[in-house]
C-alpha cells in the first residue's frame, strides 16, 4: 500500500460548493497527461470523498504518498498542476498551501465513529467501503448472531436516537421485535428538517453504505422484510449516491432475497420527501410515505405497533443507523466508553454561525461547549465576543456565554432549557439579537405547522405577531409575560412534537436574555442593532469624505450631498436597508 | 402535454405509486403542476381534484405556477440568517420587484425561491444562481449577476 499514491478530493457539500468537481477533474486530467512517462497510472488514484469536516477551508485535498498524508486547503483547479509536478512527481509538498495548526486543533478533540469513513472512502464505490471493513458487521450479525443478541448489544452500547428525542435505540428495536405481525417495516428518517443543519446529508453523501448496513442489521433484529429511506428531495446528490449504493449492495447480494446467503429477504426503497418539516415527525412521515398530506396523528398507537400501512414499524434517524455497523464491529463496551453515564457514544454537530472554523464535527458526548467553540472551532470570528450558542434548532434553545462549561449531553442541555436535538449548533456573537432569533424560529415553525390542531396553528401565529411587533418597536407592557403564558399553553396543548417544542426558543431566549426583550419593549431599542425598524441611520459629518458611495447604493434615494461634501440622509425617505452602512469605507455612517 | 401526462399516469399504474409520486413526476416534467394536469389525472384515475390540490398545497415542493427562466435560490437557514440572509432577500425582492407571495417576475424571467439550509453553512450566506453556489455573498453581488443575465437576454 505504501507506494500507492492516493489523492482525495473533498466532494462534500462544502467541497462541491467551492469547486471540488473542477479540482477533481483537473487532477485526473493532469495525472493522465503526465503518466505517459511514469507508470504511476495504476498506483495513483484520485478519489472523491465526502465531507472532511472543515468545510470553510474547502476545497480540501489529501495526498497519501510514501506512507505519509499531506493535506492542502483552499485548493482551486489552477493550483493542481503545481501539486502534481512538485509533490506527486517530485516528492516535495507545496509548503505554502498546506493546512496550518488550526486545522489539526480542529480534529484533536474529535472522536469519529459515524464519520470515521466519511471523507476517507469513495461513497460511490462499494469496494472502498468493504475494504474498510464495511458489511462485515451485517454479515456476522446475520450469520452468527440471533436478533436477541443484537438487541442486547445495542442496548448495552447505550445508543440513543440521534433524531432529536434521544429514545434508546435498543429498546425501540426490542419493542419492534416484540410487536406481533408477519410484515414489519424499518424506516430511515432522512428528512433532516432543522433549517441550519446538514449532518444526515453529510453522512449519506459521504458514506451511504453505512446507513444501508445499519438498516439491514436493524431489519434482522426486528424482523422487517422491507425498509424505506424517507429523504428530502432538496438533497439530490444524497439521493443519487444512496440509490447507487443500494444498487451496488443488491448486486453483491446484501439486499434482495436470501441476503448474505441466509434465508432473510430484505429490500430498501427510497421515498422522496416533498418539503414539509412536520414530516420528520413519525406519524406524519408515515402518512407521507402512504401518499397523504403529512399530518401527525395522536399516539398511541405507536408506530412500533401500528405504523406504515398499519404494520409494526421502527423509525430511526440516519445517524442512529450509521452508528450500528461500528457498534457491532467494535463492541458495545467500546462505544459505551465514550460519553457520559446516560449519554453514550459520540454525536455529530454542524458547527456554524460566528465561528472561526465552521464545519461538521463529531465529539464524544459530555464534551464542554468551551472545548467545542474555542478548541475545535477556534473561537469567535472577527474577534467578537460570544453571546450564546443555539442548539436543537426550532425545537431547542440557547445556552448563554456564561454557561460555557456546560457538558454537551442529553441531560445537561435539557436542564439548561435546550436540547441536543439533531445536531445544529449555531454560534451567536454580540451582533446577534436574541429577540430576532426567537422570531426567526417561530416564523419557521409557524410556517411549517400542519394546521391540524389549534394551539399550534393559532398559537404560533400569535407568538409571531407579538414578536414581530416587539422587533418593530411597537411592543406593549406585558408582552413578555404574554409570550411566556402563551408559550406554556402551546407546549401543553399541541398534538405533536412540532407544536410542543415550537415555543422553546422563545422561552429560552427570555430566560437568559430578558433584559434584551425589556430594552425592545420598554426603551424601543435593539441593543444588538439588528431590528431594522428601531434603527436610525445617520452620516457623521466629520468623517464623511463625500465619496458618494452611499448615495449610489441607496435604493430609497434618501441620501443627498454634493461631491466631496458631507452627505445627509433624509430620515423620511430612508427605508433602513443598511446599504449605506455596509458600503461606507470611512465608517461615517452610524446606526443607532 | 397530453402525451407526457399519459406516460406519468401509466407509470403510476404500473408501479403502484401515490398522489405524491404522481405530482413529483408532473413537476419534474413541467416545472410546476399545471391545472390541466390535475384535471387529466382526476378524470383518468377517478380521484377528486381537491385531493390533488390538498397534497400539492401541503408540501412546499409543489408549485402551482410556472417557474421563471432563471432560478435564484436564497438560503434562509439559521446559519445564513445570522449572516444576513434577510438583507439579501429584501435586496433581491427590491431588484426583482417582487412583493407579497409573488415569487416570479412579471415577465417570467426570474423566480426567487427561499429554502432552508443548503448544507454549505460554512460559506453563509449562500445563494444559488440557476443551481450553482455563491458563498459568502451579498445582495449586491447577486443583483449584479441578475442584471448581467438580463442584459444577455436582451442582446
Ligand atoms: C416536527 C418534528 C420534526 C422531526 N424531524 C426529524 C428529522 O428531520 N429527522 C429525524 O431523524 N427525526 C426527526 N424527528 C424525530 C422523529 O420523529 C423520530 O423521533 C426519530 O426519527 C426517531 O429516530 P431515532 O430514535 O433514531 O432518533 C422530528 C420530530 C418532530 C416532532
Ligand atoms: S402540533 Fe402543529 S404540527 Fe403538530 S399536529 Fe398540531 S398543528 Fe400539526
Ligand atoms: S439605510 Fe438604506 S435607505 Fe437608508 S439611507 Fe442608507 S442606503 Fe438609503
Ligand atoms: S464539505 Fe468539504 S470539508 Fe465539509
Ligand atoms: S443555513 Fe444556509 S447553507 Fe446552511
């Protein structure tokens, strides 16, 4: 192996956005051109891989040569030629394009289980996954374990569902196994509705076979003969790679009839979601697969007893399932050695927002927020100060900067008024307004409410109205208390998880940032200077050079002034778009 | 249109699809769900039009109006929101003179779509112009592109 040169180009969401395909093509072109003399051709391969984690530095390229691994960052097609000539043919890495210390710090505290092969194996090649030990767990489970053994193993691993609710996976499978019926289903929930997260997408795009293998093992454990992956249509590449993976697995006899040479039949079908957040909820998801409007129904009966087409159905999240092959391979005690007493293993997060190193991370449960933000994430962007971290998306809440030493696990986050959720982690700095954030999430849940029950349908609408008026400087005394009362009502009386958790961002932001709400309501001021309607823009005469940049940028025609003379804003015409503030190079536009 | 619709219905019958897959096939073919399509399916399959519209209006994916020639997709996911996607969207709406629920320009040239997280939060704020990614962008930059596209059309 050591004399084989392998080039790995990031083709995760970030890699593709930064031009990964062009980089990959250029590598292939460049290599085949130069191969005429050297016989590197057979030894040298450039693979496409999934997200390597530090998406902000894409396109990331790894070169494995002579037993050493070199990683390049910010690679563009026109840089490829030099890497090929100097490094691959010449053996001298191009020093100035290599990753720096922040890059290794990003990985140091991470523990990769679900992501261990993401960014390493070519997601479009089943042999790459097999070479990395893939499908061995399924083969072993199906040929030498009983379903009971598997359920016990997963129970002892302590794995809890990664879709948000944290329900113990082993127990769910046990219930599925025990449920009476000769036709059962297993569904992989790949709807990934949290509007600021992409963990599941990265797993499917980066290693679709791990999800398929997890489903095979799950199906054997509960006795299902058919599986579905419910995946958002907005993820075309993930769908394509998953399709290919399922074809390849069927070709090898891992799916279909008599899989792995046993008597078990199992098939997986892909169902495309059609863009409704509520369809991530189990009963709504089932309705959607059946072709109906995706509306939740009351539980019980639970899907494990009466699910898809009234049959026993186990629904698991993508990340939950992708953990399974690794747990079977390495054993439950290995998995349980990571994490805390009640939250075992690792969790994948999409670390985004005002952070220096945004990207996809996998960390052991129980790690502190401080470690995530300052060691892995490299601290706050532009040397601003941290204000809060939002977790759990529209169902979650925020953790203020003062609680940075909080452990990230199910119980600690719940005590702090938030949730682990599916894995969105958004870092907010001093320039973010917590009232605006609450409004943002309520706007989302209000739009996505299916409308079946009144507390959610009307309650979220009222919440949004109140928040909107507060951000417009029209808040009334008592509005904050009204928000709290209304939130409690919506939480208590809604039918499904969407409504039950929709007020969480509001409550948690009020809990930790009440002063900011008060400033909006009482003083009609937005301390973070975000809420447009409360701002006034002014040009500071003593700094203004009269360059006219703001005048040209102003869409409202609100700015006047002669060349080289201080300009002025007519407050009556100003629509507070902020364009002048953004374009002024002399910092002479002030907002207040 | 008739021929395409017939094929979609045949596929539905053969593969045992459902209303969602039928509508997805229709949207793939036409870019939206034309009124005529619903009338046709309703007739062929003996299912009330309201059932189709019930599903079509429930899911964000389905459009009942034709899509513009150029599609601008603005991400309004959380990461993009904190990086100022609001400003981008209001800037684009001003440029395209869109207001209210209207997402397509009167001349049918541009459609402005708002979607949640495109998975490239590290480059927030993100906008897609006809499917290709513009990261760390601004309303100015996108407006420039829109004007360039317009100019090209007029030539
Ligand atoms: C409104 C709503 C949206 C949800 N969205 C998702 C989702 O996008 N992906 C997901 O895996 N689970 C989602 N869930 C949770 C699922 O209902 C379910 O608990 C989960 O898929 C079970 O898998 P797990 O036990 O492996 O976590 C959502 C729940 C609710 C109430
Ligand atoms: S809580 Fe909201 S989303 Fe859930 S069923 Fe009720 S109306 Fe629908
Ligand atoms: S904020 Fe916008 S409208 Fe107001 S003066 Fe500045 S550029 Fe003009
Ligand atoms: S997509 Fe390239 S590192 Fe995440
Ligand atoms: S929030 Fe916009 S790309 Fe993720």
